């Protein structure tokens, strides 16, 4: 995500709840959608990663890499990425 505009980063981050809707518990999905609607990007990413790690929901290598890129673009730590259950 080099040289990504703020608008593009915001749009991609806002799409994350729907991208993972089938792997996130409904009550957490409500929170993720609310955070996306309010532009709470750091909180959204933190909750999404926490839920994915805790539930060991499968993610693809591409999804993992995209999450890492988004976190890096927001200057957020990406340490939880290593704990994701990546499909092989």
C-alpha cells in the first residue's frame, strides 16, 4: 500500500468488517460496523485482529498481507498478524 491516499486507505479500512463478516461473531460485527461508520480505524483494526486471533478464524495469506499493509499505513503495530490462523 505504498503511496496510498488517505481516502483510499480510509475506504479500504471501512470495508474490512464486511470482508470478514462470515468469520466474526455477530455481536463483534456490530461493533466493527459501528467503528467503521464512526471512522474509528485504530479501534476497528484492534478489535478485528483480536477477534480473528481469539477465534482462530481462517484468513488467507493475501488477507493477512493486506491487514499488515493497512496497519502499517495507519502507523499501527502489526504484532498480532503473526498470531492469525493463515490457511495453507
